[in-house]
C-alpha cells in the first residue's frame, strides 16, 4: 500500500471514531429520594441519589447506587399529555411512611408508575 492510501485510511478511521464519540449517548436516569421511603412491594429505599434502570420488557425498575442494585419494583408506563419538565419522584403515604408511587424523567412524555409486582427482596 502506498503511503497516501495509508494516510487516507488513518484519517477516515480517526474521523469515524471522533464522530462516534460525539454521538449523544443515552444519559443514565438519575433520581433524588429526599426521605427514606418504601416501595409498593415493601422494600425499603433509603434517602439518596439513585441511578434508575428500566426493563420495559419485564416491566421492572431497578434502583442502583454505583454498580449495586439496592431495590427493584414492578412498573407500568402511563403517557402524559406533555413532556416532563424535570426529574421527579412522587409519593403517597402508607402506614405513616412515604411510599414511592411514580417516577418522571425530564424530557419524557410518560410516567413510570410503581406496582407491587416485582422482586420483593434482594441480598443486601
């Protein structure tokens, strides 16, 4: 191969890698829970900042701290008429404790309603 062809090949490879690095990756969904709460399936969720992973096929939501899943719950999705303006956790009260009922994430046009179905206990 000539030097000119090698230079062109390297230039194209660098251009492709640079473009791929700039492509918008899906940002992790983060939610702040401001007070200790209980999930609809009975799991406790301590106050703190959590990364939220959704498994739409299994209709399940996982709350993670770092790489560790600390709680999971069943969920269903409800369409909203407008996009959510910010991340929000909505609560109800059960047995005088806040119970996490709903999650909303900025820019999405749906709510994630937590349900009693789902994993009831995790190794903690």
